[in-house]
C-alpha cells in the first residue's frame, strides 16, 4: 500500500510514498539499536547543540513546512506557521533544560550516598496522528532524544511529507543515523515492531480504539506504554464570567485546528443565569467565522482533513438533530470542492444522541445549560474522557472550585487549553496513560534507577 497525501481543500493527490518492506524495517530496527548504544553515551551538552541546530534549521524553513502541513491536512497557513514555530521553541526548551531535568537526585538515607539516576532505556516507537503533523512528532521526540533514547516514527498515512521532513531535519542537523527514523508501516506491521526486543517502549497519540490495541500489544510484551487519546473537553461558563472576553475565546477554543484537536473545547457548559446571553453571543460569533482556502490569510476555518472525517461529522450532527438537537448556526456541510464544514452550534442535545455521547472531531460546539457551578462540574465529569477543561470566571472561589473538582489532566482558567513544554500534558480515564512534556515527559522513558552506597 502507498501512503497518499490528499489536499483536503482541493481533493487532489499531492504525493504518494511506498510502504517500507520487511527488510527495510529490519534494517531500521537494527540501526536504531546501534544508534542507541552510541547516543546514550553522548554528553547532554553535545545533544543540546544538535537539538538547537535542528531548531535553527526549522525556524529558517517555517513557511516551507507550514505550506506542506496546510496542503496535507488542511490547517490554515497561519496556524501551520505557529505550529512550526512552537516546535522550534520546544526543541530549544529541551536543549536548555534537559540536563537539569535528568540530573541525579540525591536522597538522604542511612547510607553514605543514595539517590536516583534517570537512565535512557532504548529505542522508542512513536505512533503519531495527523492533526498536528509536526508538533506531535516533536512533542514526543525532543524530550525522548534529549534523554538519550532514539525514536522510530510511524506517522499517520495522510501526512507522509511531514514525516519525511522531520527525519530529514534531524539528519541535516547532524544527529547520527538511527537517532530518528521514519517508517511507512502498514497496520499489520505495527505489532511486530512493538514486540521486537530491540524496542524499549511505545508512545501513541490517537483514538481510544488505537490506544487500547497498542496498550494490549505493549502489555503482552511488557513494554512501557504512553497513551495520549481523545477528549470531550468541558468549557465551563460560571456566574462571574466576563462574557466580552469569554465568547471570542470560546470560538477559538472550538475552531482551532479546524476543530480537530483533542484538547479543543467541545462541550460548553453554562450556568443558567448566564446561558441566554452566552448562547446569543456565541452563536453570533460562530456564525461569523470565515471559512475557506486555508492558504488565505483571512480564513479562520479550513477544511476537515479527509472525506471520511467529513462524512463522520456530517452523520453525527444529522443523527443528533433527528433525535432533537437544535441547530443554532451551521449544521450542514458546505457545497463544492473540499471537505468544508461550517462552525456549528447545537443546543438541547439529548444525552443519548451522537453529539451527546461521542467526541466530535470538527468545528461543532454542543452547549449545555445547568443550574449552577456544582452541577456544571458534575456534568463535566460525567464522561468517559478526562483530558482537559477550562473554567471561565472572575471569582477566584469559582476558579478554585473547578480546578479542584474537574477530573481531568489539565485545567485552564480564563484561557484556552494549550500544550506547552513547561507543563505536563496528559489526561485521566479514557484520555490516556502517562504524561508528555515538562520534566515528566523527559523522564517518561527513562529508568529511575535507585542507588545506595553503605
């Protein structure tokens, strides 16, 4: 099977790449094992030089890689440039901070010297999605490589150019061959790579279904497994919310990345005394979101990534409307070329409808009205997912109540949820296992080795 990139704005094929043969996969695994043996001995200062060099190269090529991202998966050119810049910033962050994050911790015991070392464990297999085709790779690879491990990438099949670009970036920056390797793998090849004794761990960002399958294989082979899965993040509007600030950011929170982000706000939970005003302003703002060519600077919302995603979202909304959901704006695909779906707001959504119980991976907001903040938190937690959430309030007591009460891995107050290298990224419940980014991320694939000297 070939890995085919299709421009979702034009539905035209951009490029095709053949999958790697079993012989090529074996060569890559052997190369990764050999590279790890040498790379783990490279001083952190020298690793940092190469990581900074890769960041510098990326910064000089932001428009080029941004256009590639836009053409392969449809995000706006402005968003793609922002993603590339964030990747370079994160590479520099780990180049600067990995040494202190991995420094041996000394612990007082009855011995003369005791503590914990953080040693690399080997090649890490990274299975990454299409929605942030550069950031997902760098978020996993930068801390892993700085920790002394090496990375083998299996990217989503519809963004092959981005996968090739990152492999080339690390090569051009001077990283030894095998420190970062891209493989175009068929689904039936994944199990063999995870099970291979040369692979020390696996990290996946993707669907809950994919996470369960990968976790099962990793568990059978006793491999460390990091899972970043789906979410249906709550956006809670409390009584004290400043709606002039909240509403524009509610739009951003829902339509960012064309609505295709695991940490995008999807359920807008509003207390009753602010509901009418919020809904009126939110609907008006969503109706005004410009939809169109993702390369056009005036476009805010580009196409969905693929026909299958386009058809799925269309079916989810239509089915929910049949069950009683009310369309306040949008609600139907746009005609013409490209997989365009407008910014949409649904209210009165039945709990048993598809919009009421499934993750909507597209620019569709579901608004729920509740009595008060207590009910908002209870409602927000009544879901299989627990990735992130946000609370919009000016009353510190309301903010503190939400931070303490929401069962999620990340909670933002009066700000759109984003990932950043300084903070751990990950969720609870069906949203995953483990943490990326921050000191947690750089240590995730290390051996926390205790030592004791009498």
